[in-house]
């Protein structure tokens, strides 16, 4: 198989077969992991028990919806003290447990949902060959861990400011003022330029002020 095709599946998978059709594409793949840890005792095992098929919707390929059929595996636990005799491999880097779509597809659909909302996002998703219903789009938005997102954004902004001596000096002055936290101070620092006013204002409203 041409090497140029191998990268169309998530990095944790190995493409074994490509089946293009007129309105969709089916990708057959296997995991690249050779040993998998037991979810209970954490002991890695290479002893295969059986295979099962896991079907995941993925990013489109040449404008057509794509589905990955993963030949997932069950392994035998080699720890005689562990109560679990067999276990299924976890495709954590590819998809969450029991998910029917890859993580990267969920992320893309969620970004579309954030931009447009339920109905409009669902219509655009269909045109982008990542179709889903408005209800599913809203479910994806509701599943976002807001606290986790805020923490990640806060850390990225703090690192950006600390890496620039001038920005750091200005930030230190601003946050020294009572009731102004780092997120609020960013409103007075348009040099960052990577966030619009609405996003900055939202962060400022969510971030507690410094006493």
C-alpha cells in the first residue's frame, strides 16, 4: 500500500485496506500496539484471546464520509492473581470507550457546533461530509469539560505572557492592582492578538479577581 495512504487513519492505527465507494469510504485498520495493559492490574499482555470488530466514523476522505473498521483485540491477562481473565484493548488515542466516532471527528464536529449552534452546525456538517444531527451536535457541546478548557487556556496565556519580557512586565503591573487577575488584565493587553474581545471578556468574567 502506498505510504501516502497510511497517514489517513489516526496514528495509533495501521491501515490494512481501503474500500472507496461512490458516496463513502471504508478503511480497515488494526492497532499498532503489540502489548496492552490489563485495565485492572495494569500488567501488559501480548497473549491474544480473540478479535472483534469496532466501527468508528472518522474524518472525510476526498469529500466523502469515512468509516474505520478496526480489528480490535481481546487479550488474556497473565496475572494469576487478577480476577479479570480477558480484556479488550482500549483505543484511547483513537476513540473513547463505546464511542462510535473517532476523537478527532468529535473534536471537529464540536468546533463547528461552537461556531454555529445546533441546527446550522448540523447543516454545515453535512456539507463538510461529517454529517450528524442537531441533537448530537448539542450533546457534543454539552460534553465539554468547561473547567478543563478554562484551565488549559489560562495556562497557555500565562506561558505566552511569561515568555515575553515586555508582556510579563505589563502583566505584573496590572495584576498588582487589587481585584485584577491575570485573565482580566489581558483585556488591557491587545498585543496578544490571538483572542477576540468576546472570548477575552468571557474569560475575564469566569476568572475570579485577585483580592
